[in-house]
């Protein structure tokens, strides 16, 4: 799947760093992987809260914007954004 230049730059900045989900929880971006059966590109990330589960999300969904029609009060532009230090 092709990423835009902006998406590539955003993802590159997130690698190995903490991001915040628009609902407020923090995650550590671990890596990018390829699904063995479908070839789909996935972002691998780890929860930084209870349980520290590891998740995989399709790259386009990981980089997508918040659905502001569904969540009109959310100020964050993207679903997951780099957490400022």
C-alpha cells in the first residue's frame, strides 16, 4: 500500500516513540510488519498502560484522521499522534 510523503514522514517520526491515541491512552510504536498471508502492512505498537498488550493495526488506519463527525469534541487531528516530550 502506497503512503503519501506526509504519511511516511509522520510514521518515521513515530518509530520508537510514544504516541497518544485520541481517546487519551499512550502507546510505544515498535515496528512495521508485513502480514504473511495477505501482504498487508501493519504497524506494531505496545500499550503503555495496564497489561502492556502488543497490537497490530493496518498502516493506513494507524495514520488516519479522527472521525470528527463521530467524535466532534476531539481536538486531535489524527487517530494517533506523537506525544510531545
